[in-house]
C-alpha cells in the first residue's frame, strides 16, 4: 500500500551548475496557470506538470509506473518505418520524426548512481531524475536547448542530423537539409513574433556523448513577449516533429503505436520573465528491474529505414553507456 505521506522527488543539473535535489509534489497544470517552477510536458503539450517544491532533502523514494510501454522488435520497426517513409514521400513532407522504445534490464537500486554517472559523463546536458506518483520515474540527459530567456535576451538552437562521434564520415545531403529545415522554422517563428536583432550562428558539429549533431545557435532580443509564449510557439520544433509541422504531427499520431510520455516534451525552469527549457531527449522511464528508453530519428524522403534504426541504436548509447559503468 502506498505511503500517504510519501513525497515526489526531483534532481536536476544544468550545464555548468550544481545539482539541485528537492522534494515536493508534481501537480497537473495548464499553460496559462504556470508560475515559478520546474515543468514537464508531453510531446503535443496536451499535458503539463509542474513540480511544486517544498523543502530541500537528501532522501529519495522511487515511484514506479506499472503500465509497460510497447517495445518494437527490429522487424516491426522496419515495417512501420517503411510505411512511415512511404507516407512522407506520398504527402511530400519535408521531414517527420518516427520514434520507438527500447528496453534494458536495470537494477533500480542504482537509480541515484545512474543520475550521478550521467552528470559526470555529459557536462553539457540538462540531466534530471524525477520520481512522482503521477508520472512514475523518468531520467534523462538532454543536449537540446529549447529556450533560454532572461531580461531581453533569447537563445535557442536547432539540433538535427546524427552520426557516431569520430566516425570519420561526411554529413549527408539528407542530414544537412534536415538541419536547415529546423533552423529555418525556428528563425521564421521568431520573425513572426517580431523579435529584434536576430542572429544565426552555424551550423557546426556538436558532440553529445556517443553521437554528434549539426547545431545552429540562434539569438535575439525580446521585450514584450513572455518566455512561455515563445516556448509554446517553438515547440514541438521540426527536430522532434517535422515539417510542415501540422501534417508531420498528424502522421506521427497515425503511425506511432506508443505514447511518447514525457519524451520530446518541454522540461526545465520557467517563471513569468525567465525560462531555461530543454527538449526532453535521451530519456528513459524506469520501472521495476527495467528501463524503457525513448529514441527517435528524423525521416526525409531520402531516408533508409535500416539506417534510421542504427541511428536510434546509437542514440540509446547515451543512457546505456552510463548504465554499463555502474
């Protein structure tokens, strides 16, 4: 029987910052009711949760979700990915993101050790661990900034294209185009919001653990636009949905057979005038004796399903490599 006095717990570490460890409660919220706090959303922003902090603690109690996510076999993935690719070609979409879930055995007694290992291995990621009666336990190390906003300054990035670190291969035309699509989308959305002094820097190679991506940095000046409004307009970016965005999301909803949960949602600190939000990538849900890793890849008309499978396998190593070190 669940302890009626049990708390929810959150640990997080931003790049260049100290670890924060707090207890409190995760509450379901709405975007027009968000105040200061650490938020989690799902992919389509249909569900929003905020961690209401109470006091700092060094205790940690794990909460397990008992509903098992569906895990593709490789053959199932290739069949579904082929259908996904055919739809992209028929609909003439620029890009759409297809995800899957991978499972791995895990000793849940080492959950805190895994968080520490991720902090050590990935200093440039937002590393978090949340355990909640509502959401279960999730952990991640995301390299992708959705929005940093303070005073009148805004920073975001486009991150797309993936290959193994030190693979000694050139970026393909497919990956270069994929990254350009994301950059152009973000720049266009910011222009619609009439930001000032828009600056685009990149693309350049960016290492994120066992893989590297093409990254472009985007900066601007803002004045009257609230950070949450900017985040809502940008998310989900084509890096996790596709282009045209509405059509790509409709395809994902039709052909993805699983719930993404917190994967590809927004995560991080928000207040009325500031934001430090990431896209929730390289993440997993922890259940008793297992982790369920959420991984995806961007498909264009030139994609090859077998290569997209390999890309998701490479992305899964972010967490699996850390787990092997425990």
